[in-house]
């Protein structure tokens, strides 16, 4: 390695633990928020305001939320997502994590976007998280059931008499014969069944990061977390934008009604 390569490696190592900081702690932003709180009256003193004034105040509050979201978490999550993705590509020299490595085999969507017909608001349905929670619950219930059965069997074996032991042995041998005959019947039925089925199988849910392999750099998983947060922020931005557009329409309508009254 030449001198330039050595310096590049040192710079990258120094940047390993660096993430873009949230600028919301700056004094200028705090002063701006304090001034805005002074301008906008509290909810308790808004009862005497006109509908137009109430709509205007609500619009200002939504614009404030919109600007804070765009300039803070929405922007930072995308930056940190791409930053950690570049780190993963640098550390994992033998493979590149890009669209060229995507697994295009069909599988169900891990996330879906739903819309409320009444409020016209979007929301995210995390199918993968729901399925994972179900699997963990089923696994936990199964382990609890197996533990309980083991405790009951150990207790019954410790209190078994010689006569009961003989009856148990006979019952067990008969059960084994029955299970063996049932298994042979099942195998024969499987052989005679038509292997081709017309019923379409539903694609399974898979973690998208696993399409690059089971062992991936931790920076890639960090990148996935940041992009998941960015997706949630994108939905919040769309919902805020929809509310702002609706408020602007309502304010214009109220202004037009007020102008018509003054003319008449």
C-alpha cells in the first residue's frame, strides 16, 4: 500500500463511529421555537378567535411541525442510512450491497401502506414484525408446554408402581405398532398423490437484509434501521402535507366568504 492508501484507511477508521448529529439542540432553533410559542396563543385563549384565525394558527403549527421533521429526523435518517451503507460496502470487500445483488425471487411484502378512507391519512403496516411476534409467541407457548409435560412425566414416573409400569410398557409397545402402521399408510398416500398442485402457495415473509446473506456487516443492519425510520418519516411528511393543503383550501374558502359578505 502506498502513502495515499494508508492515509485513506486512517481517515475511514476515524469516521467509523461518526454519525450526523441532530441540529435540533442548537440555540438558534430553541430561540425560534420560543418566539413562535409567544406569537401563537395557547389553546385556552383561542375561544374568542374567529374560524379564520383558528385555521391560520393551526396552519402555522403544522408548518412548524413540517419544517422540523424535514430538517431534522427525515433528513438525518436518509443521510445516516446512506452513510452506513457506504461503510458496509467498504468493510465487506468481497461483495457489494447494491441493486445488482437483489434477490428477485417472489416473496410477500414486509411493509404495506394503508390509507384511512375517512381522514385520508397513510399508515405503515409492518407485516414482518407482526409475523415475527406471532412466531415468538408460538415458540414460547410450545416451550412452556414441553416443560410442563416433562415435569408431569417426571412426577408420574417417580410415583409409578410395578403393576402400573407393566401396563405402561404394554400400552407403549401397542402405541408404537399403531404409529408405525400409520406412518407407512401416510408414506404410501404421499407416493400416490399427484405432485403437481394447482393451488398457488403464498410467498413467505423474509427480512430484506437477508437477501445479501445470513452474515452481513452490522453497518448494513444499521443502514436498514435508518431507512426504516426514514420511511416512517416519509409517511408523516405526506400526512402533514395533506393537512396543510386542506387547511390552505379551507382558509381560501373562508376568505372568499368574508369578501363576499363585505361586498354585499
